[in-house]
C-alpha cells in the first residue's frame, strides 16, 4: 500500500525510505513529527536543523544511510547522541504502533502535517507540551481551553477549529466514500430537531438565543439557510460572539459536538447549595446601565471587553449572577477587582451620576468638554491649549461616549418617574443636587441618539427603537 512522502510528495511504500529524497515514510505521515518532541538537547536539535533535518522521518533516513557522519564537526560523542536519539524514536514508534493497531491511517496523521502554517505555531507548541501527536489524539479535545494560553485569541482558535473540521471531513470522505454534503445532511437529520436553547445554552449565547426567540428560530434545522452575518446588526453583538456562534454551529454539523442534557441543565442550574452574590449590592436604578460604564470607576477596558465576550451586557446580569459563575467566566482575580471597585454603584442613579462627574471634574477631558458644552468651538479650545483641533475633537468625543449611558439612563428615569413621554430640561437638571454639571449633562443629552430635544419647548423625548 502506497503513502505520500511528506518531504517531496513522492508515492512510496509505507514504512520505507523514499527513493527520491531518502526520508523515512512512516504510515500516514507520522514521520512528520518534529525531532524536538523526543529530545531536550537544544544543541543537538540546532545541529540537525542547520543541516535540514527537522522531522523524525528525515532523521531516521539520514541515520540509516550514515549521512549524519557527514555533518560538520560531528565526533564520537555526537554520534553516540544520535544513536541514543535513534533508539528512543524507534522505541516510541514500536509502542505507538502497539497502542494504535486499530487506528485508521487517516487518524494517525501527525499534527505537524496538518497544522504546519505559522498561524498554528502556538497550537503546535501546546500539542508538543501535552503529548498530542496525531489528529486522532484530538478526539474529545477541549478547544476552548486554548484561550487560557497567553496571546491565543478567538481568531486563532477559530482557525484551529476550521482546520480540524476540514481535516475530519476529509477523513470521513476518504474512509466512507461519502461526500461532504451527504455527511452534513446525515448529521443535520440527527440534530435538526435540537432546540436552540439546548445547543446554545451558555451565557455567551444569550443575545443569540434572544434573537432566535424573537425571529421564531426554534431548532438547529431552522439555521440551515440562516445568514449569521446579520447578527452583527444586533447592539452588543461583536465579532467575538459571532465567531463563537458560527463555531458551535460548525461543530454540530461536523459531528464534533454532542448534546448532553445533564450538562445543558447544569450549566444554568448547578452551583453551590448556598450561592453567594457579592455584586448583588448594585442599586436597582443602576442595573440597566451597560457594563461599559465601569470604565468610569476604575475598571480597565480589558476587563470590560472580557465581560462583554462572556455575555455580560448590563449590570443587572452581574448583580444577579452567583459568584462561582462569574469566577468561572472571568477568573478569581478579576472578580476581586469588581467587588473592590464597584462600591459607588450602591448609590442611587442620581447620586452615582454626580459621583462620576465629581471624579472627572479635575481632568483635562472634562475641562475641554465643559468648554465645548458652553459653546466654544473645537478650534477655539485647541488654540487656548495649544493643541490641534482634531486632538480636541477626539478627546471630547471619547469623554462624551463614556458618560453618555449614565446621562441617558438618568433622563429615562426622570421620564419614567413622571409617568409621561417626555422630560423638561429643568427636571433632568434638578435630578442632580450640584448645579456645577448642568451644562455638561444637557449638552451630552442633546447629542444622544436615543433622545430627541425639542428646542422651542426645552423638553427631551425618548425615541422609539
């Protein structure tokens, strides 16, 4: 039975040396495994790499043909090291063949053969460290655990998953003779009646579940012609969440995901008998605020983005989530930071808004924005502070977006408390005790796209979404 040489693509009998390049062609590309999987001697690895010997197939072929003796500066000691490495590799190969007698040729493809591009460098290193040798070893592998690797983001995770799914599809096609469409149709028939809430039960999919419920998408079968890119039109639905939805759907279609009723239920119901809610102190009037407002009270953008990625869109979700779930999503350290710095959210919305203004009042962005609110142009402010007009505009725009959710929610609360569809300018101003922030508050609300300002009547009307 023929196999393909991983060096020159020549067709050669398995477990023999290629008659074109001399590399050992082991079954299903296992010879493509890197030498550094089998030795920690960096000098030895560097010496072989310099001479173009990187894989165990190349090394075995070179050793058996006595080519290693031609390597420059190789003495008796180095040859002894080469011999020990050769024995280690052959010992491992014999053990591997005994343990994987029933494994298919396609499942024994080396990780290095499939994930050979530079984008997979970190994944290959992870496989080496965890003794993952072949595609077959990835069965049951938790790909989401790769996100714990520093520098391994959702983009790289998606590429690894896509490559694995593509390889598995090719394996099934080669082994069964059934094309990809037939495989997908068979899997779709099995999972078509699977309910969306069960397939996408994690918190990260909350917005997607809500969208499906609103648009009467009930089962996986309903997603067969669904355009996932339209999800980007949902407020708060970014590229990260879209990739996770697509990835879950692809896993279902490729047969790499199995529905576990117990885990689906426990994901929402499990936890300690007496769950603790450390963030339950957040005042009721603040719970409609988006998590983005946390940047106003010392929470980093990195942590806010992590909360967003884990499906937390507003403060009510944090307040109503038990500690063990939050810690599982963002880690113990970040949870401690939240508990320590969110104390000001105990205040009612009116007092919290005043606290935020008080925090900013001595900053340069507040000073620039206050001048802008008083009627000065960007150019006038820029000339006064000897900065460019564009820089002043950028600073004011960023500050405006930071405080806008708080100002807007304050206006909505005034409208709701009055029981009418609008609020007068003086009513909103009077919600905050200090008169120092009136100009900033009103100017911000005039620029809010969720409110409409009727100038002749000095009232704000909530726009219908």
